[in-house]
C-alpha cells in the first residue's frame, strides 16, 4: 500500500484542516487565541504532543481491538501528555515556562483523539508521524491566523509578547498595527473568537469553491 | 486487513489489554516522576530565588535570605506550615518573604510576597499557575504590570472593601474575560497580609539562624 505523503500534507494543512474543516478542538482554540503569539504557542505544543501520541497509537495498533480502543487511546494520550509535562518541566524549564500553560489544555484537545482514531490506529508509524506533523502545523496555522485577526481587531497589535516566547531575537515581530487604537473589546472576548472563526471558515469555503470552479472549466471544455 | 484471531473477541483479551496498557501507563508515569521530580524541584527553587530577589530588593538586607527562615504552622496544623524568608540588615529584621496561594480558575495560584517590618507590601510575584493563556496570565509580571499595583499597600491601605476587584466594589482591576483569576490573587495577597498581622509579634523577634540569640525588642 503506497502512502501518498503529498495528500497527507495537503489534508493536514488545508483541505482537512483541524480547525477550519474538521472543526475540532475549538474550545482550546478559541480560548487561547487572543493574540497571535498565544496561538503559536498552543499550536506548537499541540504539534509536539500529536506527533508523540500518533507514534504511540500506531505502535499499539496491532493489538488494540475495536471494542476497547477508545479507553486505550485515552489512557495512552493522557499518559503521554503528563509525561511530556513532567519532562519539559524538569529538563526544558525555560521552554516550559512559556509552553507549560498550554499543555494541560491539550489533554482535552479532541484533535489528538481524532487523529488517533481516524489515522494513527490504521497506519504504520512513519505516515502517522507525517500526519501528526502536518495536522499539527495546520492547527498552528489556523490558530496563528485566528489569533492575528483577533489581536489586530481587538487591541491593534500583532505578535505582542513574542519576545517572551521566542527570545529577544524575535522582538521585531511585535508590531503595533494601529497606534492609539481603542480596540474592539468583543474581539478579545469569546464571542469575538466565534465571529472571527466564522468569517475565516467562510473565507476558506470561498477559496475552495473558486479553485473548484476553475478546475471545472477545463474538464467541461474537453467534454463538449 | 488480516483476519483477526478468534482469541481477540474474548472478554478476557479486552480486559487484559486494557489492564496491560493501564499497567504500562502507570509504570511510565512512575518512572518519569522519579526521574524528573528532583530536577523539577531544583528548577522551582531557582525560580523562587529569582522571585525572592524581586519581592525583597537586595539592597534592603545583608544576610542569606534562603538560609534564614522561620516556619510557622497554620492553626496548629503541622502539615500546613509556611516558611518565612527573613531579610535582616545588621541583624535587624527589615522584611520577610513568604508564599501564599488560593484557588484560581484552573487550579492553585502560588504567589510569593515580600512584606516589610511595618506590614507594607514590597512586592508580589506569581510562582506558578495554570490560568488560561491570553486571559488569566496577565498576573505574570512578564506579561503585564498589574501585579506591581500591590506594591506599598498594607492591610489598612486600602480598607477592607478596597481589597477586592472592581467588580466586587474594590480597587483592583479585573481583566477582560477573566475575573476569577485577579479575584483569587487579591484574595491570596489579603490572606497573606492577615497572616502577617496575626504572627507579626513572632516574626519580628525571630531568632538568628546560626547563633540562636534572641534580639531584645
């Protein structure tokens, strides 16, 4: 069985994007994306966890039966997240201070269980890793986009506090897009999250429809 | 897909599998806990040292803050004891730093606060918390200067009603989208001050650590 890595990449990043297409993990996604920096943090932390859990689930796929798969996956994911939390706290303490807040939120993240169920439990380890990377990056992309829109509309800045997260070398990312901006408070609050998400999803559909109709023209031309 | 062997459909296989995975999971957790808890404690101690310097400015004292401690148990409960780090200048107690905590939105918020001899706050910092990033994490000094507003306050400044967030009629700002977090911090700081007030008499005559020689007051 040939694995189409190009398809995995395309699905993860765009066509089957966790937030915009599968609409999974909206709870942590909407809660943290008040700034683009937080979106990036949550996205990267999720990517790391997703790769590790996909490997674990894929390793156990030969012995797990249909009937008990969900409790087994939940156990494996919860263990992996807890171990990652402890190991990061112990040996990567500086990184933990930045990403640590996001890790407890990942346990409740259905992207992880969703990928375990629909991909890693049916595929070998290598494709599962690629799936984890691509789905994770797609999630990161969605969260950064969502965070950036909310941050610009809500407080007029972009990537605020990025230097705390990425180090001082990335201080240039911190932009004040609109100076002396009072901000639409609602964009920072949860309703703003839903609003922006709705518009972004509509935007994705629009792009998809456009590219579909573009592709449709040459086919019609041939058939007539 | 290969045909599943018949033993897999038995109940015993399912429970054995689940039990086995649970066993592996607990093994993994136990091992990583043993392997990491020392390093975590060391990292926490290093963090605490940094924050200690922020809540009690180092020009105020000349002793070894971390070695000069006084332990006060809460309400006679030996397990719940608070360690006071005592700052002295020329053997005179000038300030103390200690931890206080309360329940935030997502678990415990641990704070460290420095209080001078008169009961005025020198500084408050968050040691650890698990509040929602972007909403509740503005209590960290790195993300906002909200926590600096406690500097210079004491139990009578502001008064009892002032020691609340604005929503509850007090003087402290809540955050947009997060009221529980600042409310918890204000409560913890207030409790810390109450604690200091109750034990002030004991604290100001805490014995020196190497030579247990009580200073005459």
